[in-house]
C-alpha cells in the first residue's frame, strides 16, 4: 500500500513569499499525483493533476513538479487567499497525504 | 454544469448503519468514476473507495473493507455509500466526488465534489 508523506506539517510565511510544499510517496507513483487546496468549511479544490498540470481556473502562481516518489507544489508569490491546507493524492490506491497547513506569519 | 447533491445530515447510534446518497447531474453518469472521501472534525482527507457507475464494480480502502458498500442506480444517476457498525470515530463529513478523467483513461484528480454530508455517531 502506497503511503504519501507531506512536509512540512505547517508552513508559516508572509504574503508575497514563495511557498514550497513536499509530498513523498513510499513507492513510485509515476506522474499520477494530484494536489488540492482546502479552506475551512469547504470541499477540496483540485489545483494540479498528473504532477504538473494546472486544473482549470487555477492561477499561474501555482505549479507542480516531480515524478516517481518526490513531488513539489510551489506557490511563487503568496496571496492572502492562498493560506489554507494542501493535500496530495496518488492514483494507485487513491490515498491522500496528511496535509500541509500554510499559515500567515 | 456538473452537480453532485448529497443527502442531509444524519445522527446515528454506535453499531447502526448509515446510507448517504449522491445525485449527479450535468454529465454522462456512467462515464466517470465516483469516489467517497471523508473528513473527521479537524482531521485530514481520508479516501474510502470508488465505484464505476457503468458496471457497478467497486474498490474499497483496506480500512473500510467489510464495513462499507457502494452502489449506484443508473436510472436516477445516484450513487450510495453505506457504512455499517458505526462507532464514534466515524463521525465525519462524507463527500462524494467525481473523477477528472473518463473511465479507462489514465490520469489523476478529483474535480467535482458534493457539498458533504455530516454523519454524527453518538449514543
């Protein structure tokens, strides 16, 4: 069973800064990895699919990279609305990572 | 537009079962997998299982094997998730969510989500 481990658990940054979130798989998932953003009281929103493709309507400041076991979600310049919890998910057994909370410093 | 409308909140006693429905519209129901994902209060997302609405085949997370049953009714474009032997740890918001790609197409991502159904298990 593939396990996804996200780091850090919490990331404290200021608006305008660059955010780098990591997701590591216990075995290769090829490029079958997605990233989601979730705000309190809302359903998750798909940001990135197949490791590096932005979903419809997602701003260009969000980018994904990686393949195999190591993946990164980068937010180039944080906007106030970007502070939320982020999850990765793989397709082999569809499990999610435990999440990274991005908070305002 | 794609819509997933779930049934309302439920309160159940430990040991009981709950059945949550999810009515889909705005697309060809039998062309996309449907997932069930839950989220306990203050916790992360937990994938429960997936159903192919075309043939009804299912795959469940190991944790829920033997306790969860996912079914569908193609005549009403509705999927159902039944969880039995409920315990307090099953208190959560349950989401149905449609896969991004058509069945038999490789790719990741869940694009459309229901509004969520809160299931509370309490004696």
